[in-house]
C-alpha cells in the first residue's frame, strides 16, 4: 500500500460496513482496480461508480487515473459521501462524490427517492466506463431497469460497463435447490428472487435471460459473462458473484481475457 493510499484510510465504522478489516478493505480495492484495468479502464477515462460506498475503489483509483481522467461516485450513505468529499476530493479535485437519498427497506428506509425514480445527476454521454459492484444484488427489478436506462444515457458510445450480479439460470437454480442455505434467494418474484421477503433488497438474484433482455433493449452488447461461485454458498455474499462486461453499441467491443478478480461484497 502506498503512503498516499494509507493517508486516505476511512474510519473503522465505515470500513467495517463493507469489509472485516482495513487490510481486506484495501486489498479488495486493489483487486477492483486490477479488474477494471483488465476490462479496459484507461488512466484518462471518465469513470462512474454508482454505489461507491466509503470510496473503497475510488481511493485506489487515485493512483491510477491521471489528471485528465475523472471519477464520480454516488451512494445512499451520507456519512460515506461526506467522508469521501472531505478527504479524497481536496487531494484529488477530479474525484467527485454525491449523496443520493435512495430508499431501501434494508439500508435506508427513510430515503426520499425510489430507485425506480432516480435520475443520475450527470449529463448525457459523460462517461467512458461505468462499474457497479454489489449494487444490482441489492436492488429490485424496477430499480435495476431505471439504473440501466440511466447508465445507457450517461455513457459515451463505445463506453464499457462492468456490473456484478447473482444470475439465475439452470445451473445456479439447481445449485440453490441443493444448498438451500438460510440466505439463499429462494422466494420467487418472476424476473428475480430474494432471500428475505421482509427486506427484499438484502439479497436479490435476477434471471439471466431477463438481464440479457434489458441489456439488449438498451443497446448494450454483451462481451463476457464471468461465472461466480455464489450459488454453492449458504450465504451468497460470501461467494464470488457473476459479472457482466458490456459495451454501449456503436463501437467495436473489447476483447479481454477471461475471469475477473472482483469479489462479491
């Protein structure tokens, strides 16, 4: 870990919201940047990070993006955004953080905006690369479709999208039936399943054919799907999530090697 990154260590109460230790927090951040570079992120790119949390990946990206690059992140946790804005942005003015008061029954029941109604606070075609880590695993179908529509709007033609999912297909459905863990998504709502009906955003798994259809409808070309091990775990969050790499139509698709080191949160 570089001295610059070490100086940007969030408070323990923020770190422990996402990882079990500061060491794991920074290791996951470095793995995240390695994966994004692997999938085509360049130092001069404009990057959007919906669900940026306590700046886990943003902090590591300060050592990769140049002054020509740009990072924007938003999150529903105001304390995370306030810390990032007060500690990261003054050192790296091309890194911006925005609070989005999105309501979820699990994390932010008092939120004022439904995910299905949320408009990203950015203009059209601003970003070269958008990534979402463990965001769609905590969002229902109407929110997922709105976010995907907004991602399509704010991305440049040829821009790249990397997002993690719990994808339901014949293989994962069979594995879930075998495992039947307490936190497995076994409650069926058509295009998605949840683990806890009272707090549905706790763990959300989408049917793969449904996700593919949304991507196609919005003009995204799927480049690669990486398969995780989440469906064989009693607690899906403890296993690697599936990942989708896509490109906004209008530019040749990237051709990366297989497998990402990104872990599910």
